[in-house]
């Protein structure tokens, strides 16, 4: 029997048309989109399905991406599949909490809608992010510490791929130092702010207030949190982790290794794209990784031993 983890991508995976085939082919998925529109008052179907100028704006991206992920999740669950553990990269952590039975779907939608607004409004002028390829974590950390200004590690994605975040001048200067130190590539990212850096701490404080009225429940299914890559079984610990997550590093590679060490041998990436499957190939090729992006991808679940 496979030990299966459900994993969910973060912001940047969105694309026009995401989730449409789930909406059209699976009643459980269609209900997710209807719920999202009822909860938020936004035209979520139009934002996800049709080309527009809002999908890539953070306050809309987050709720739309979460809805697409949950719609795909419901289609997977309708096939009779459940995980032994879940995890999500940044925004994807909210879908992971729903998959683990720890956060109600409507509550997740309300929370993520607020999170997107708070992060959009907290974005300071002069923030930036960059992907660094070809250096180990230690080298990147040392150079960031030695760089004048604020620049921090935002994402530990996989071996040889790290994201840095902070003040634009500092990120640029660190990028030059990283290339001089042997980085294969340093690419500035097209994002609207320095996410997962301390410059977003204000959004975390606002999120803390929104979380006060959210009810979390215990479950038999644990999830692995971004901030310290640990299994979380006690739901009372979740709110502080979600607050920290906004302005802290996403320890994705460490999260994956934690699950593999615990016996997980199959990872199902649920939601748009297959970025996380790509990271898995760089982390450990011995595990099985499948992505559920389109309705037809559900056939891949037949590879999993229940």
C-alpha cells in the first residue's frame, strides 16, 4: 500500500482556464466554484476561466488559485483517495489544511481572500524577489547576510533552486555577488512584492486578527507546515504558523524530505501546473510524483495502491 501525500502549489502556478474542465465534468468541483463566489462575492469562475487583467494581481490570484486547487481536490476525493499527510507551498498550505480536514472550505476561502488583500496592501515600494540557481543554501545565506540592506531567503525549493526576497537594491546587489560566487543564474521574478520576507510582517499582523474568528479542528491527517517543515498534529499550533508564514521562509525541500523520511513514497500534486513535481525530481527521484492539473489527469490515480 502506498503512503500518499497530497501537495498543493503556490502563487505563480495560476493560468487562464485553470479548473474549467473540473467545473464542467465533476459536480463536486463545480460546487467549489459556486461556494467561492458565494463566500467572496467575486466572479471567481470568470477570473479563472477567461483571460483578464486581474488574475495575476495578488488579491485575486490567491482566492482563484485556492478555488482551483480545492476543485481538483474534490475530484480526487470523489475517486476515493485520501492522503496520509498534506502540505502546500505558501498559499497552497491553505488547501493542504482543507485536505487534512483541519480547516473548513468556506473558512479557508474567506481567510485567503483576506490574506490576498492584506499582502497586496502591505507591499512596500522597492521590494523584489529573485530565483537563484546552482548554489547551495549555505552560500546563498552567507551572501545575503553580507549584503547591505534587507535581503532574505524566501523559498528553499529544491537542491540548486532558492528564492531571495527583500529591498530591490539589496536583492540586485546580492544577485551580483551570487553570480560572482558561482550561481548559474539569478533571475528577477515578476512579482508584486517581496513575499516571504520580513517586509511583509504587517500583513501577518492583520492576518492574525482575521484568524481570531477562524475555527480549526483536529484530524487524523497531519500536515507539514512551511515555516519549520514539521508534522503538525495539534491544530492549536496552526494559527501562529500561518501568521509567521507570510513573512518567513518557505522550507519546501525540507518539508518534502520530512515526509519521505516518515515513509511517504507517493506525492500527488493537486492544482494548476506541475511545478512541485519538478521540484520532487530534484529532491528525490526514487518517489512517485503525479500531478492533477486537468480532469483527464485523474486517470493517473490508478497508479496508486490504495
